[in-house]
C-alpha cells in the first residue's frame, strides 16, 4: 500500500475513533455511564453499529477509551502550565482544579481505576522532578505523592475558594518542617 | 415463632455469612479476586452451593460483602484508637498504616469504590469533629478531607519510616499557617 494511503486510512481511523469517544462523552454527561448503549453511541457518532464494533467491543471499552483520553488531556494541560510558568505551585493548583471540575465518578470501572493509578504515578514522577524549594527531611518522591493525594480532596470541596485553601494547606505541608 | 428461635436462626445466618466471607478472603489472598469461583468459595466455607447462593448472588457480591466488612473493621479500629488516646494524631497515623497495609487493589469493582467513598466520607466527618489544635484559616471539614486524602498516599510508600514521614508532612499542613 502506498504511504499516502496508509496515512489517509490512519487519520480516518483516528477521526472515527474521536467521533465515537465524543459521542460517548456527550451521552455519559446526559445520563450517566450506566444509561449508555452501543446503539446510541453509534447513532450519536454518526457511524454504523458494525463500524463501532470494529473499534470497541462493548460500552465499557468505549468509556474506558474516553476516560483514557481525558486523563491524557489533563496531564498535557499540567505540562503546559509548567512550560508556561515553571512554578510547581501553579501546576499543583491546576491539578486541584482539574480534580474539582472532574470528580472521578463519571465512568467507574476496573479500567478507569487502572488509568487513574497510572496517570497518578506519572503525575507524581512529574511533580517530584520539579519540586523546588521544599522541606529537606522527606524525599521528593514522597512529598510529590503526598501533594497529589492531598489535592485529590478537591473533588468534593464546595467552592473554588475551598480549592485554593486546600492548595495552601498542601503547600504548607510541603514547605514547613514538622512543628515538634 | 418464639423469640429464642428467631435469635438462633439470626446468629446461624450470621455465622454462615462470616464463614463465606472468611473463605473468600483466603481465596482472594491466595490467587487474587479474578481467580475465585462460587464453587470454590462454597467448598472452602464448608457450605453447599445452594446455601451460598442464598446469601450471595455471585462472586462480585461475595467480594463486595468481604470488602464492606473489612472497611467497617478499619473504621472501628480508628474509633478504638481515639477512645484509647483521644489524640487525633494517633488516629491519623493509624489510618496511614491501614492504607499502607491494605492498598486498595484487592477487589476492584463499582461496589468497592462505593464502599471506599462512603467510608472515606464517614472518616472525614469523624476526623473533622475531633481536630483539636489546628490552623484557623481553613474550615475543619476541609482540613479533615485534606488529611484523609493525603494519608491515602501511604498505600504506595516504600516503608514504615516513609509512612511516618507522610504523617509528619500531613500534620504540618494541618497546623501551620501558609508561609506567604
């Protein structure tokens, strides 16, 4: 097959896949993950059911793909914040707002949990490498794990002001030596 | 039915249920949650399959019951620590060690996640009511949510010393005003 063709097919494949994931996202937002069927996803994405099944075996696989895409987008967003400001505090605040705006209840499944664990490990490594002026009595990897977990509490706080307070509390844990 | 009979039947039921959950726990520990069947659970628990199905509809329901029991036991353990020492620091340290010794990978399922969320809310309320000498710029409910999430990082730290460092970092976040 000529190169150009391969490329064209690849980008068609990817456009179809994106359309399916977009459709699933809209349906999940409308009625929750339990109320979504393959037939509806196909219809909303504007593809035949046979085509849909070529990409995804079942609803869980679609939701899993959608969730994976979302997690990847969030990580990229945090990398962008770092590139822009080079301040880890900004990255951590951005992460807290992501947790606040996307509480992890949209697509509960084993896959989702694996994505979340994987993304969290990645994020902890990313943060650990960029922690600047922090307490010296604790390894940076452990401080990064602490911060990422602590900021996860943003998923259930009542307001943006509360997210900022959580960030402040978390940062003071990162910076101050223990008070004993 | 006379009262005594009712009581006898109720405690028999509960003993059978406990035996089933114990058997499931052993099997999960041996081969992970994916490798467990209803037939094996019945055999290990010393009950007939028909009896097992009277209590639990499928393996997931057994694992869910087992997990629920475990979560309840952990909460009770933390309440005991509080009753004994009346020091919230001890409760938080005990929680960190529970997270460290029981990382949440044993029985991944939607039910498990609901138990964990529910138990975490309960724990946050419990901690919030007992926080003594903490920073005053953040509501206690938010500080409790911060602490419980932060200590969840203990599930992946490498040692008991690291658990204690995590507790120290988390406590300093609770106590110190932000450094700006």
